[in-house]
């Protein structure tokens, strides 16, 4: 490799949704890649968290998949790409011919580029089904639903930069940016706190966010440590407190009457919902003193600019849509939308989960969140693609998994690991066995890949180019340093080949009315794919690779030359009426509550050192040294009642399964609440979580399940997670 080819490449960190810029330095050998800081990167300004600094450690890991694999007699053998392609295309055609196109499911991935997810959802729809989804179903589907329905777009309303510069109050509910979005927390939120901003955090678990601001003992900090699943009653207390104060002291401006009158609808419904609401009883149910909640309401309502941050602690409930709707209610009645330093801002967990949704890898929307059952929107996309799109929404990924072996006969999985990520994981694994055909496209042999018939070795984030979209809607370019393993292929190359083999010759002879690119799949590079994406995704239409440059652009960017909007809804909301939708909601308890058999509440969350299902992070020596195995937080009162010593091995179980892990005795969690993580295969929290869904967004209730602890068990081995042995 020449010295010119060894120049550092500017790209984007593959972990969380903040979108930090980093450099990758290629060495003389293909697998010799090193992390380097990018000092003037637009989002992180050179700072990086522990995961970003360790990201290159997995690029040439010894566990990398390097050749296609086909299962024969229960064992995998190496195969050529030609054999793998022929097998896949033959099975896709057979399933469609025997059962119809809706017998297949397609899983996109928040860990791959916009261009690749765009190709996957286009492939699914050309195949004839809307059964395509991605991991947002497990994290923010309810947030996307509520924001899109009530405001217009399923994304952060504001940019991190304007929040840092203008927000006076940060209302952080069900989110832990100190742990899960460290650079956003340190570079943006903490900087605002240093300038005098107030922080109100609503979470059942004390965490790094509450400590990172170092204002714990001041009047600018509150932690409302509520019981899991009581977010609606807590917010209803806040809303009623604001309404009551306004009735007595309208001159104080706790409610923005002009904003409500001119820009919202549904305010009377909210007032009617809260008319008989009992604040005292609700506070008792939340487990938080009423006066503390009322004080938080005053701080939010009296701020010049108050911003809400929401996370999976809000979305991952059977009432997830209603949870987020109540946050929207709070922002709308106080006029905290449509200007810098305000809004309702979901913090997205994975580096391209926002973009994966933007480009249409969901069963109910096309690129740009155009509804598949909207005839006009569907026809506009069909005009570009040159084929008909199914008019009815498809199944979500959780629904696809639960139909495996019944109405679903085949599954195409790109970069996802549902055996680890979906709730009631033991049952998911059993159902995957019932599929007639499964293909998995990934960089490692995941828990899901074990059940595949064909495994395709993909390249890592550092080896290829494309675009990703971060949590505040900034579309950025990733750039690769070249392949590490010769026989791996980029995800877009694989999808292009399969799509061309399935439909290529048929498409070249179809209607002359389509655009030049039309329904084709044989794209030469990611930029060519992006150019087609622009034609069918209005919010990306004004972007080009050249215009994205190194800074990126915030969507919506409707025409070339648009600079993108750092905050949304300055003049009107993107709803049918142009108004923000207010709607009162009532408390809905979790589907499972403690009883005699399972007297504890189990809730889950992520760690700073690890990521999602652990496919990458548990293979990183640096990250594993920090946290090598799973653990469960237990309150001291519960530990005393059960006879649990700090550091002791315990068995945590629910109605769906059991895991063995180490107990940490801590007051970070509430009495009666146990807390653990989903990252470790050896003790996966999702063997315990409940598969019950929010009826609208179809998101599972990860954040509350009935559980029990057993103490008299065999102790853990030194290393609980097999991936940790890769050190």
C-alpha cells in the first residue's frame, strides 16, 4: 500500500446516534486500522467516548466472517458466492411462488448505511411485500408514531447545538445521555449546565447523567426517581399543576395562551382528561413526593426555553405512544416548540437508526415517512421505481418473528440479531427453527446466524462508504479504508446482486415512463444509490454527496442549496391541519405487575461501555476490560430480605426464562426494582422481558416485567460471556 493510500480517512463512529466524527488510519496490512481523533469534526469537536476510541478493535477481529456459509445436515460449510446467490434467489422465488410475497420478512439494520437500508426496503417492495422493519421497533417506534402524528416528523425537533446555546431547562425523561450518549452529554448538555441551565431527570434508576452535571446538591438539579411504568401519572401531575396555577395566576405565563390558540388543537380534551385527576394518589403511585413533582413543573413552566429529552425509558412500554404524547402535551401548552432551545427530542440509540427509518425500512412508510397506504405518495414513488408497491402496511419485525413458521416462511436479516434484541428471546429462537429458509448478512456469527441456512460475510463500518443520519437529523458521509478480508462484500453489493438476479432483466424491459434509474438494483457505488434516494425522499431531495461534504446537513433539505433546519416547526407543524395535536392520556399500568410469585419489577437499560446486543462491543478488549459480564442492581432493602451479598451470583427469572449473573447492591435502584442490561449473550436480559406490545407502534414492553431472584445457585465462572474470551 502506498503512503497516499495510508492517509487517515474521516468517517463516523459506528456506535450511538450522536454521530461523532473520527479518523481511521490504515496501516501497511489490510487489517491494520487504527483510531485517530478528528479535531474539528462537526458534531463532537474532537472529543470521543470510550466506545468510539475502541471502535477499530473489531474491524479485524478473529471472529470475522470471511466466506459465505451454507448449512448442510445441521452444520455450516464454506461456499462460493455464486452458490450462495443461487441458493438465496432460488429460495426467495420458491417461497413467493408457493406462499405469496407476504410469506417473507426483511430486517434492515441501524448499523449499516442509508443507501443499504434503502436498497433492502426497495428489494422487499419489489418482491411484493411491506414486511420490512428495523430495530427502531425495539427502541423508538412509539416515539416516532407520537411525534409524526402530533407534530409531523418522527425525529428530534431541535439540534444539539441550539439546545446547548439556548435551553434554560433540560427535562430528561427515560433517557440517560451520560451513559448512552456521552459526547452529547459532555459537549452539549453539560456545557449548557455550566452556563446555568437546570436539569430535571425522571428515571427509576440513578445514573451517570445525574452525577455528570455535578449540580446534585443545588436547586438547579432534580432527580424524580419514579416507579417503572408511572410516567403518565407523573406528567399528568405536572400538567395539572401548570393548569391550576394558570387559573389562579394567568399573568405568570405558565401556559402560552397565544401559542395554544394559534398553533394547537385538542387543549380542551387535555383539560377534560385532567378535570377529576387526583394528584395526591398519582404521586403515591409514582413513588415520588408530590411537592417534588410540583416544583419540577414550576421550573419547566417558568423557563424561557425548556427542552424535553426522551428515551427508551418512555418508549418501551405498552403505553409508549401515550407516554411520548404527554411529553408533547407539556411542550405544546407551554409554547416550548418551534424555536431554539426547546422541543421534544428523542435521543436515538444507534448510529443510523434515524436514517434507517428515514429511508423507509419500516412496514408502514416509504422513504421520507410517506405512508404506504397513501395513494398519492405511493404513486409518486412508483413513478420513480417503475413497479407497483403493496398498498397495505406489512408486519413489524416483532410480528414477523412471532409469525415465523406460520404465515412467515422465510427471513432475510441484514445486520440484526433478533435472538438477542427481541423480548422473550427463548421463544424467538424456537420460532426461527420453524422457518423454511433464513439468510443472515453480518460481520460475525451472531446468535441469530446460528439459525440461518445461508450466512453472507459483510464488511464493517470502516471498510466502506455511504451516509448515516444522527440523532438530530444530520446526514453525514462515512468513508472507508478498503476491505480487510478479500472475500467479504459490502452490504450494498450483496443487495444489488440479489436484486438484479431476482428482477434485473425484468426491470430493464418494463415501462418507459420510469426515471433512468427506475427499478434497477445494479448500482455502481453508494453515491448512485443516494441519487435515487433523493428522488423519492422529499426531506433528502436537496442533498448531494458534494453538498454534504464534511459538515453534513440537517433534514429537511428540500432543494439543492437548502442548508437544512436545525430546529423544526418555526411557523407551523407538519400535520394535516398545520397545528400541533394535544391529547389527554390516562395511566395504563404495565402488562405485568408484581405478585406473590414474581414480587419484583425488572427494568433494563444500556451501559456506556457496551452497545445493543454486544455483537461488536463484547469483542472489544478495551470495552470488555471495563465491564466483562452482566450484572443486576438490587436495592439494599431487597438484598437484606433475600440474603444477597454484594458481588454474589444470583438467578434472575421471569415467566419467560432465567439468567445467572452477579448482584450489585446499590441505592441507585428503588426498593422492589431490579435493573440489568441487554448486552451479554451469556446472561441476556431479553430472555426475561415481556413480548406484549403497544397496540399502535407495536413496540415491546422492555421496561417493566414481573421478576424474582433465587440466591442458592452455583457461582458464575470468571467470564460469563463467551465473546469476552476473544481478548
